[in-house]
């Protein structure tokens, strides 16, 4: 098995910083912003993005960070290995009329995001929904695009992308394996 | 008829001898005998042909399960030369015509002697006596009567029947099951049935009938035979009755000597039988009783059923198991291989005693000169993995997959090989 | 798990995992759209050989909330009343393409027979087989107990350690009792069985025949009343409804002597005034209505689980 690192720890750090600034720029600040991480690694990335935003002295509503578990909303239940359903945590202010930024580690077929859009409907009616991902692989099956991308990584289907984030995996890196 | 010698066979008393058969009779017993054909029986145990006092041949009326022919064939494979066929056919064997029909079918088949058992009550309905005398006087010469499948639960009727048949030394064989205590019963009443949610068949339903009937036998000084004993409590009652000189005999099936009620946990109806499989304690008591003589015979209660009657949920399934072809192996396991008894006792419980109870004069005889050549030769050293399919028409075989000792190599019916070298003869004796 | 036949097949982790998933399903049921795409394109068959509107409707709602196609088969008036066997009925239906069988049958062991005799290879949910088991009932009961005892929203990962449960009634003939006893023990609860001696099964621990004495001694956290069938009177299990109610009914007097926070449960349908007083059934301690709602969540979780595991087993 071949494995090569495409993003180092520093690369990841820079990408997250850039995404955070892009989010602020597009939203003209932090008003009505809600950031929801998609488990498992999307949650860690969302926390880091929130941290960057706070560090830059931006005022943020007390509750703007949450998590959205989309497992039950998948429509390919019998084709993917079953994942445990973890709790969903929506900030106290709700989603009505908010700008929701979904955060995930890898954008691939787009099915995860589609399930996330279905799940969101349960909790309210956002004014807008945006998508931030660390890696965009490119093998889209649905007309879905990311608004904020850490890195575009064209790969072929046989290759596997491994995203490591220190709080879960011990180190920060993105590797391609084939 | 040919003449042949069974050379170097081991008798039940462990003597190694040659047995010479001429024209269907045992002509000579000795050593170094000669004949037209000499068959080497070194290492084989020669036993009197087995007699089953309790078999269901299903004909007339239920030929999809078994016929007199296929049942006879299965019996021969199991080492039997005579079987007594229970009366719960359709029409019921409650009159001379039906018993004669079954008797004739047996003769035509020619693999074993089929001695029909007559019903005690008309149509097995438990209210009116069947034509016991006529059945006895018929060419079938019935001496054993039973409503097996059902209990003669009316004490007055049981009393009358026992008294009536005593006149010609007949015997009533009781299927002991108090109906009111076993309504809708599916398996042994106990911890397993409570866990599985299956209605229980309590031991006391068998024991209470046996207790009543041995007292009736005592008061009449009449004979009594108890079918398929299944509980430790029943054994105690029989033991007491015999100690009182009551003329009671009892049988046990191979499955009650081996299998227990925990097998029902799979809900596989191959283990559904009446009376039901009981506990380890009961199995132990039955084995001890067979050794010490409290139980007189092994009787198979061979009960074939078609696959649709067993390939369903438990409550919808029929009761019964086949057993003619593994009976001898179970008897060997319990009596000989266990070290608790010997081949002489096996010959007694599989042949001499059942013949005596039924009054058979040509079977269950000692292996001596002048007796009919009804013999079976077993290879005790073989260990078989029992196959589901036997020579019976039905496959409801609870022994499938088990390893049992011994195999019948030859069965000789009046000098005719119904089984030779482990193979069933293509035709019966004619 | 390929099937859900008995609560004895669930170890502690499996049980808690299923209950946690049921809590998530309850969330879906309480929020807006009450619809998940998880079983879209799948066919669930309600194979009901016994009358039961409540359980059948509960499974129907559960299946539909998961976007499954649901077929209701009921034995009355079907080929079964003309003598068609369970095996043939199942094979006929399976030939049309079935992804889950939900079976209720009067014969104990029927669900296991359908699952394991090789008639079909479809996952099976036992919705009640004779007097043997009713596993989804036990799961919804456990879910309800978790909510009441740990608090709504604080149940995730929790078991029922140390919880004292008294089950009262015709235990011997109750599939609800059997499934509950096993599951509650797995979750660490202490289970007591109370009823007339004629209706207590053999081989079970903690049985009592005197209800008053038992309630005083045990001080249960949960009292589960079982429905009494008056037909049992005909087979002489107890002499009369009046005598049953007097000695084993949850009357207002008995209820008053229980702790303030006791949880009262009943699988339904209730015989008000017989095994349970009306006032007790309608009291704030009663979780009976919540049990019904939880039934839908539990059945959604079970169906979700069976379909998501199926492929893994086949792979």
C-alpha cells in the first residue's frame, strides 16, 4: 500500500485559517452565523474554525457552534457500513433565519451533504446554507458544490483519502493511500 | 429353502459357536459345522430376532407416512423379525376385518411377522369396548389391546377391558396420560416449557394413571402393560407394584433412554413426541430401571410422519419420532457399552420379554436347536453417524447426526435373509 | 443482528445501543417532519396471524416513518384460513420481494421457525409468538423506564442498574413478561414476579403470591400490571374476576401505599377496574400513554437496525 502526505500539519492550519476568513468575508462579519460540524471530523474542524474566528477578536453570539449527525438521514443504509447515531446539538438560538455553515472533512459524492440538508429541515429554516470542507475530492454524484474549500484533491476512485486530526487520530495530516 | 452356517458368532452368553440353519429352523449348534453356505460371523453378536411391542405402521389410512411394507423393511434393517402394529389407523383396528387385513399385508410384505394390536375401545373413542373377543379369534389372533395415542381414561372401562381379556390371557397396554391434565400440552412441564412458552405435560398426568391401573390390576389379579414409561415417578410406581406381586409389565422407548426436553429449545418439532422427552433425572431413572428389571422391554413407538407435519411451527406439528433402525444401538449404548449390563439382558429386553408379554410363540425364543431361525447379527464395534433418511417412508428422525454404536449386519427371518451385509433384501420372504 | 426474535439475544451493549437509537427516533417523531429516508425502497410485511390492531398499527407507523413500503397481511379470510401453512404463506409473500417480516403468531416459537428453518432468508422481527416473547414490547418498556428514572434527554448510554421492577399478573402465559424479565436483568434491574400461584411459571426467581406483602417488602420503582384474560377462569386458574381484582389488582388503596415517584406501566389493552383502577391508570405516575408513543420509536430503531445490518452480514 502506497501512502503519500498531501497536507502537513502546517498546511492544515493555514487552510483552516483561510477558510475562517473567507467565511467572515462572505458573511460580512459574524451576524446570524451558525457553524455546524458533521461528525466525526467535521466537528473538530468546526471547533478549530470557531477558535480562529474568536481569536481574531470577532464578536460572536454566545452559542453559534453545534453538531449535526446525519446518519439517520442517509438513504443508502444498506450499502454503507452502519455507523452509530450520535446526538445532534443545535445552538440555543435555533436555525431560523440564520446563515448555517456546514463543516465536513471530505466532500466526495455529495450524499453526506444531501442528507445534512434533509436533517437541517427538522430544526428550522435557515436563510442560507453554506458548505465548508477541508478536502474536495471531486467525484460528485449530485449537483452540490462547496463554498469554502481547504484544498482541491483530484483523485481516482481506488485511492483513499485519510484525514487525521490530532484530537481524534493523534496527528494532523492528510494522506492519499492506494 | 437353503441351508447355511453362521460361523463363529458370539451368543448372548458370550459363547462363540457355529449356528446351522436348515429349512428355516435352527438345526445344529456347535463348532466347525458345514453347509451349502458358510457365512463368517467372527466378531458379530448373534441375538434372537428383535420383537417390537409398539410400532405404528400407519396402514390402512395414513399411507403417506408409512405402509406395512415400508415399516416392515425399516424394522428388518433394525434387526426386528416381528412387530406389533398399533391400532390407531384409519379405519381403526377395532374389529376382526381390519386386524386380519393388516396381518395379511404383513405376510405379503414378508420382511417381519406383523402382529396387529387391537383397539380397546370402538374407534378409540374411550366409551365403548371394541370387539376384543372377535379380534382374538380372528386369523390375526390378537392378544395385546391398546388405544395408544389415547389413554383409556375411564376407570370403569379399563377395569372391564382388563377383566374381559384375562379370559384368553390377553393384556391391555395402557397409554398413560390423564387427558384433563394434558389439554393442549406440547412438551414436558418444567423449567424449559416455562421458558419457551409451550404448554406443559406434567409427569403426574402419567403417574396418576399408572397408579390407578396397577391397583386395578391388583384387584382383578389381571395382567397390565404400560406403554412408553417416561418419568422417574412412573418407575417408582412400577417398582412398588412389582414388589406387591402385581402382574404389570412396562416398556421404555429408545428416545426416552437418550434424549431430554432441552432439545425443544430449538423449537424443532422433530423432538415433539407423546409422552414428551423429559429431564436428565428421568432418563437416568429409566436407564437404571431397564437394567434392574423394573422395566421389562424396549419398545420403539416408531411413529412416522410426513414432512409437512414436522416442517412447521411446534404447535402445529404432529407428535412422534421414527425409531426402528436405531433401537438396537441405543440399547447397546445403555446396557452394554455403559458397563451396566450385558448382551444377555439386551436379548431379554429386545426379544425374549416382548415375545413373552405378547404370547408370540415363534419369536423371542432361545437360540437352541429346533427353534425357528429368527435371528439378528450385530457388529458391535462399528460406530455410526446416524443418517436422517432410513428405510422408513418418513424422516422425522431425532437421531440424525448423532453417533451411536453398533450396526445390524444380518437379519434372518425364518431362515430368510431380510438384511444381508448391512443391505436390505429387495424382496421379502415368499 | 440478523433477526430480533428474543430479548435473550441482546447483550447489554446491544440493548443500550438500541435504546439510544430509539431515543433518537423519538426525537424525529417529536420534531417537524417525522420522516426519514432510511428504508426507502424496502418492503416490510406485517405477517399477523393473530388479531392485533395496536401492535400492527405501531409497526405500520414505524415503517412508514422510515419511508418503507408496508404490506399488511392478516390471517382472517386469507389462504391461511383455508389451511395454508406458515411456511407456504411466508414463501409466497417472500417471492414478491420482502425485506423484513414482522410476525405475530399464536404458536410459541413461530418467529424462530420462520427465521431459521430455511423457508426464506428474510430478516424477522418477532411481534409476539404465542406465550413466548414480545421483544419490542420489552424494549419500549425499558425505554420508558429510562426516561422516567433518568430524565428525558439524560438517558443516553444509561442502563437500569438497581431499579426494582414488580410485574403483576398472569406471568405464566405472558410473552410480555418473559421478554421483560430477560431484558431487565440484562440492564441490571431487579425483577419481581407477583400473581396467583396458578399463574406463576416454574424455574423463575423472586416470585410472590401476596401482592400487598410483596409491594411493602420490595418498594418497587416500577409496577407493571399485566392484562388478565377472563378465559383463564374457565380453566380454573382463579375463581372469579372479583377475587382476582381483590388480591392482585392495583387498586387505589394499594397505589396510595406506593412511593410518590413510582412508575405505573401496562402493555395494554387495559381492563380498567380489573387489574388496574381507572384512577391509577390516569394518574401522573402512569406512563401508559408514553409507552405507546415509545413503541413507535423502538420499532423504528429495530427496523432501521435490521436493514442496516443485513448487508453487512451478506458481505
